[in-house]
């Protein structure tokens, strides 16, 4: 938000931090701690387009995760059916 404010209003970082802090209800010093240090790369914003390679990598990761989740879901379905059948059987004691 600070970087966007600086770009749109062409103001100093201090003025942008004060304005953003006031709008969010937090101290400008807190925002200063969140800002990247000189020489660091700023974190990418959620709306910013990611490089093509990282999108493909993320898609592969998400597909693996989805397959694993589906396998776990099938196991849980079979286990719940097994235990439900156990509850329906009469006890012989």
C-alpha cells in the first residue's frame, strides 16, 4: 500500500507510511518494520502477475497436493464405511 501510494501520489515514503498507517489505524513505525530494507526485493503483491515458470511450478505442486488429498479422502471414506459396518453388527458376548 505504501509503494502504491508513493507511485500514485509521488510523495515521500514517510508521508505514504503516515497516510497508510492512519487509514489502517496502526502506527507508521509498524509499517516501517514491514517495509523491505534497502537492497532487498519487495514481496510480490497478491494481484501482481507471477513469472510463467513459477506459475507452472505452482500448478505442478497443486496437482500433486490435489492427488494426495484425493487419495487420503478415498482412504477415509473406506475407513468410515468399515467402522460404520462394525457398529451395525450385533455383539456376541
